C-alpha cells in the first residue's frame, strides 16, 4: 500500500529544518534546511516531485506546558501553510529538547565538533526527531485500540 510522505518542519526565524518519511511512513530522515525566505519555493518544488500526505510542525511549549513566545511567529506560519495546502493535514508536535537530542545524536555518531557547529545540520536532525516521535506515537496509539 502506497501512502504519501509526511513532511516535518522545525520552524525557526533563521532556518527551517525539514525531515520526511519514507513512502510507507515508517522512518523519518533529515531532508534539508532552508531559510524562511526560500521555504515557499522549496516546498512547492518538492511537492511537484513527491506526494506529501501531511505536515508535522514542531510546536514550542515551555517546561510548564505554557505556550512559548515563539508561537508569535510559528502560528502565522502554520496559518499560511494551511491556507497554501488546505487539503493537507497539519499535526503539531512538541519540540522540547529536540535540538539538545540532535546534538547528542551527532556526538554519539562521531560527528566532529567543528561539524556539530553547523546549525543547519542540527535543524534537520531536530526535524527528523520530531517526525520520528510523531510516527512512534501514532503507531503506539493504533495498537492500543
């Protein structure tokens, strides 16, 4: 059974980390990092060549579960994404700790310190963590029914 991919977005004011599932929606992989200015054209081009079923957007929440100040720029982005792609589901996913987890993955994977300072790599790994977490939670929910 073929399904469209799910695309994860780790939105930031300087960079947007992107990750994508395989066509069976089992695994998340880092895709790219783009500037907010380049996002629209990148997504438009990507969706011409790949079937995207849904988006997962990293949603910043503080430790006390209160909304983060980052929502001031994330919410307008989500609204625009929804307006541009009204036929695609948009899922929000807690993005707490993802940057820290991405750095840990890079360290454990033997990435040199100089290369770990490449924030674009951190952003796309963060997006893949957000996406894999979403996939894992979704599959766990299915088995509990």
